[in-house]
């Protein structure tokens, strides 16, 4: 009797829980739909939000400003409004500065103790080459870069965006996207008071960085960890020739030093997975001091060691590569490192992002109503194609250049590494052409292919001299194979036709010139 009574109670409880759950889910769905309908009505009546941007970093803040200047009502949700502390995004190439000026944001690189950078000082096996960004008549801006603290730059961008009355910048953590029949309607988030909230708009832009928690709900692309960037800051010191970023072809890969303020120098290097010294127990500091410091040129070594001796905080961050893919969902677009990543060896991620923002802005300008999901999808498809000349050039160059910088005992690989140094330091059109590519001053895939082939042929010529023995011919063939292995997979991943088809290059230039007139 007692057992039967227990079973009845359990079944009654189970039925109650299931009924309540169904009722709650249906009620929640109706509530979300009702709120979405209200938001749609508000937009049609002249109120509400046009665009939700998740993330107020470089991309989110710049996009918010650009769209708001076009009259869009923008709601930006950022997890942490405090000044970011990052070891990436500290170098703005000349091409990036040009794009920033086209967005009307060039003043955000002023007043943050930014430092002038005119080119590179490249070191290899006791050799040194000073190379500068070229004075190119086709490049309509000052051919210099800037180095700075990333957090200061981001805060200036946020202040500029929030100065516009149609930008709402809010601190909150976005938990998920609100989806209805394959269309993204908005987001759910937890505000600064810890309360659950919802926001609706016809277009949602996910721009929350390389650690995005929303990317997988929109795209199915996965990031590949290539290596780790280890860095720290040496304070109260100044480099010799501070306007040149120091690139040292060390082992196992490159080391960099550059001035990020009038008194501080960033020291960084690349280390590969598998045997990374521990930072917490002091192994990393010992590794830097005993293994890396001896490879640093004597005139830079004191500054390199100063940060370690002063107990500077050493940080390690994974470098990732991720191809850009289009989402099948409507009403949403992904930008920045949440969308596309390449090796940071050429420090051009922000430049690609700013280029993407310019293109997207121009494509959205003719649309009065962003609520037409079909038209927005067409815009996103056009955006994906038009961005290729810039993004594919930078992605391919960054990934290829990083592989060339890796030290090796393989004769063919080392010949390619030496050939890259010789080509970059040879002067004339070879140096100016490579520096224009590295600086984002000439984002043309054909120019990239030309110079990569030039480095390959130059390296083969050195291998074959003074006379082509059978062994040297064999190494030359291997070097050519390595070169194709660096180039072809990236061309294939980026889309050969989209990179090289003249109509797409013309579309990018049209977008570029249209932005000039804004």
C-alpha cells in the first residue's frame, strides 16, 4: 500500500514538472516573440535599435562610430569597460592609419603617448638591415606606422563612439543569440547589475575577439593554435633608433622589440607548443635570460634583460589561424578575430578589421531598412567577396612570413630564411615592394605572389652558386617545393578566383575610394 502511494506521488510530481516546463518554455517563447515584434514596431515608428554590436574593442567601437555617423541607432554591449591590458594590437601599420582616417578616427591615435615607426631593423647572424616604408605616390597618406598601448587606444575609440547620441554603450555579458527560424533577432545578456536582459535589432554584429563564446553558434570554423607569443615590458628605457621595430631572426623563431611609449619597450618572441617553460615557477624567466638573451644583438640586450631583472610580468598568448567562413544564419555578421585570424608576425590584424568595417559600412549605406533579412544576406555575401584583396593578401603574407622566420637545420629551409633577409635588405623595388606589402600600403594579391616568387628564385640562386652541384640542385628543388607548400594552401583557402579575379579587385578599390569621399 505504501509503495503504491509512493509511485502515485512520484508520477504526479513528474507530470507536474513536465507540464510546468512545457508551459514555461512556451510562455518564454511567446514573450521573446512579443518583445521582438515590439522592437520591430519601434523601429518602424522611428524608435528602437538598428544594430547590436557585441564587444567594444577596436572593431566594435570603430564600427559603432561609423554606423552611428550614418544615422544608425547602435547598441554596443561590452563585457568589461575598464581599460584593456593586452600584449597584441600595439602596432598600427601605415595602411591601418589610412583606414582609420577614412573612418574619421585618426585622432584616437593621438594623445596616448604613441610612438612613430618608420620601418624595421632586421637582424640575422650578426647582419643588420634598416628598411623603411616607401614614399609611394600611389599611397595617399603619411607612410609611417604607430606603436602604443592597446588599452589606451581602445579607450579613446570607446569615448569617440559614445560621444554620439545614437550610440548606447553598455557594460554586460552576452550569453546567447536570440534565433527564430534561422534569423538572429537579438541577444540575451546579463547587465552590470547582474540582471538578465534582452536586446533586439534587425542586425547583430559579433565582434568579441579571438575568445568569442558566440562564434560557434554562428559559424562552424575552428581556430588552429600555431605557437605562443611570450612577452613583457621593459620600463624606463628607450631603444636606439626607436622609430624602427627590431626584428631578430633568432632560434627557434623571431624575437621583437619595439617602443610602445616614450619610456617603455615591448619585448616579445615566439615559442612553439610542446616544451613551453613554466612562467609561474620562474623557468620562463630563466629561459629568456639564458637562451634568448644571448641571441639578442648587444646594443639591444641590456633593454631585453632589464624587464626580466626588474621582475616584469611575463605573459604568454596563443597565436591562432582561422579561415573566414560565411554563416548560414540571417541577421548576423561576425567581424575581427571572432571571424578571421592570421599569424601576428606582420602585425596587421587591426588593419584588416578596419578595412572590413569600411566595406561593410559602404554596403549598408543604401539600405533604409535593415530589417530585410534577404537584403542583409546579400550585403554580407558581397562583403565576403569584396574584402578578399586586402584580407587574403594579409592572411597569406602573415602565414607565409611566419614560416620563413622559423629557424631550421634543414639546408633548404635555412636558405629560404637567408633569402628572405637578403631580399628585404637588398634595396630598390624589392625592399620597397615588400615593405609596401607589410605596411598594408599595397594590398594586392598579385604583388604578393610576385615578391614571394622573387624571394624563392633569389634563394635558389644563392643555393646553386657558385656552381650547381647535384646536391645543390636537390636542395633547390626542395626549396621550391617548400615555397609552394607555403603559398598554395593559403591561396586555396582564401579562394584563388576571389583573390585574383580583376572584378573583385576593382570592387575593393571602388569601396576604398568611396570611403575617401565619406
